[in-house]
């Protein structure tokens, strides 16, 4: 009974403190949406992998307030972003500006992709010439012929799958041999 | 040597180079665009006497350090002895950031107050103008009112010895 009472008191206390901290966010849903759309493109400097829109850090709160206040004053999105850049540098932008110092950042991944594609193409082209056909030895040839001959004979087509398997096995073994030869 | 051995070697050296440099940098330190710019103007009340306002303009002609601190900030406590040491060479203005008046007063009484003066930035508005994103942060401001250096995070003994004291001496000359 006493613990239940304690739990109730605790729950009320928690509820009260939350109620105190809640902020009147939805006064103006249009403005709020605008604030969030700007905040989504700005980095929170305290928790660097979150946007100002997503972060619950104090600083993010302050900066959202700033955006809200400046929007109310009629400043444009570009002006607000400039305000942030003036204070925190380009780092605050999730979309860094395109300029010579950021070219590697913007072009780098695509350049790397092109290099890899070129490398892959070269590799594939060289591989095509790499594997010359290895002639079968006479014994293998007769064995293969015997197996294939059996399969093509009329009346024994029911056995075909089995024989096909055998033929494949022969092919595989000769391929292995070819590989072994190439290696040596 | 064949190309196929050289290429991975070169790639490895490049990668190792990037890591060697990149891993030694502090990812939390964001270079401030305010360095070498004029210190943002403010007018803030004194902690001891809230009726009196102080401005950046009043500091003109002096080299000084603006040190953002708060009683709720643990690294501030860590750097406090070094701030005290720094204040022997240059006036350090404490800017009490988002703090309660009585907490700040008690904190200074307990840990010592070597600040030339303590100003109150209750809402953190001046902090925003200075690009503060976590206390403590300190700004060295020259005689013309230009920010010359920003210390992000607590002042370390190395930063004090190798950067702050030499810089203050140079600017004072």
C-alpha cells in the first residue's frame, strides 16, 4: 500500500516536472513547420550527428528559438543560415557550399566511383583473355563421347538427367585440370 | 616491381596518412569563423551589481579574455585554477552563462574569484553571438577589440603555456 502511494507521488512529481518543461510549440503550425524545415538543414554543434530539428540539446533549443524569432521578424531562410554560418562556420550546414575547398567533398565520391568502374572494366577485359581453352586429353575425350553418346541414343532418354549430371562432372573435372595447369 | 603490388601499397600509405592526421584531431572542436573578426558587441549586467552594465567598447585599448563559464559545468571547475593563473597576466572577464545568480555567487565564493569582473548572460544570447556551443569557452580579444584566439573547451596546462600566455604577451607588447 505504502509503495503504491509512493509510486503515485513519484508519478505525479514526474508529470508535474514534465508539464513545467513543455514549451508552447504549436502556437502557429505554419511557422513551426518553417522553423523545422530550416532546422533540418543545420547541424547541432553539441551532438554533431543530429540536426537542430532533431536534437534535444539546450543549444539546439536556443537555436530553434532563434530561427523562430528571426522568421517572425521576416528574415529569409538564406539570412538565417548566414546568421548561423557567421557564428559557427560552414560546419553548421548539412549541405556545405560548393567552392574550391569543398570540391573534393562534392566530386570525390563520383571520381572514386569512376576510377573503380574503370578498374573493374580493365580487370574484366583482361580476364577474358586470361583463360585459354584447354584441349581434352584422348582418354577424357572418349569418356565424354561415350557419356554423350549414351544420352543421345533413342530409347534411353529417361536416363538423360543422370547422364547430363555425369557430363557436367566431366566438364567440371576438366575445368579443374585446366585451372591446375594454369596455376603451375 | 609490378603495378599490382605498388597500387595497394600506395593506397595503404594514403589511407594511413589520412588516419594518422584525422584520428589525432578533436572532432568536437569546430574552428570558429569569429577569429580575426571584431568581438560581437554586448551590454551585460555585473553579477555583483545587476544595475551596472558593461560593454565590449569599454574594454578597448586593453587585451582581455572573455571566459564563458557556469556553476553547472564540470570542466569549468577543472579549468578554474588555470583561469586563475591566466588572470595574473591578463584581465579575464567571466561571462556567467545560463546560470542562476545564487549558484554562480556560491560557486565563485567556493572556488575563488580572480575575474576582473563577472558578467551575467542569463539567456545565453551573448553566447549565441560568440558562437558558444558548450562551456567553457574562452576568447582572447586584442586592444582593437578583435578576437585573436578561441579556446574551445577547458583551458589545459599546455594551452595556457604554449598558446594563451605567449599570445597575450605578444598582443600586450
